[in-house]
C-alpha cells in the first residue's frame, strides 16, 4: 500500500509543478495516469497472491485427506493379514470379516485416485495463480520505474525522460496485461 501512496503523492507534486509551468501539463497528466495504473496493478497482484495462497492451502488439505485414506487402507490391509493368520480358528467368520476389509481396501484405493487427481489439479491452479501474480508484480515494477523516470522530467525540463518513462510504462502495461492471459 505504501507504493500506491507514494505514487499518489508524486502525482500531487507533479500537478503542483504543472500549475507553475504549463508546458509540463502532459507530463503531470502522464504521472497521474501512471499512479492510477500502479494502484490498479498492485491490487491485481495482491489478489493473485491471495488466490495462490488459498489454492495452495486447498491442495495441502487434499494431500492430507489422501494420506488419511492411505493410512486407513494400510490399517485394513494389516488387519486382513492378521485375519488370514487366524483363519484356522473360525474360518467362516474370519472369511466374512476379511471380505469386508477387502471391500473397504478397494474403496479406499479408488477414493485415493480421485483425491490424488484433485490435489494435482489444485497444484496446477497454484502454479497458474503464481505465474499470474508474477506478471502483475513485474508490471507494477515497470510502472513504478516509469513514474520515477517521468518525474525526472519535472526536475530537468528534459522531455527525453518523459519519453523513456512512456516506454517503461508501456512495458509495464504489457507485462500486467499478460497476467490476464495466463491459463
């Protein structure tokens, strides 16, 4: 949030300077637009990072669920082995219990496949959110640099800084726009 406030402060300073020197009005307007773009792209970046964290938490929960099913299945397999060893005592009852365990084992194995696929899908979404956030962050950096370079024009009365700031702003806008194109 501090970078947004700094950008707004710089825009206010530029507006004050423009009142004194009318030929700098386009530069001041550019700086005001850059300040708005920085705030917008920064917000998009923050939201993308939040989405990334939430998706990572969901993926972690899904893997924990997978592990719980795995432990249950392993316990049932161990009990099945014990029943096999005890089969000589009460064969009919042991067979019934063993069949129930095998049914449960098969059910857990099937559930694990679905859980694993969902967890992997969530991990892929985390990667997308991360790449989207990175592009917004990169766009924000270029826009902030563009604002600073453009403000040098006010100090030097040299419009080359303004033109260079416009180039940097274009790079920042393109980088941020690419955040919307991540699929």
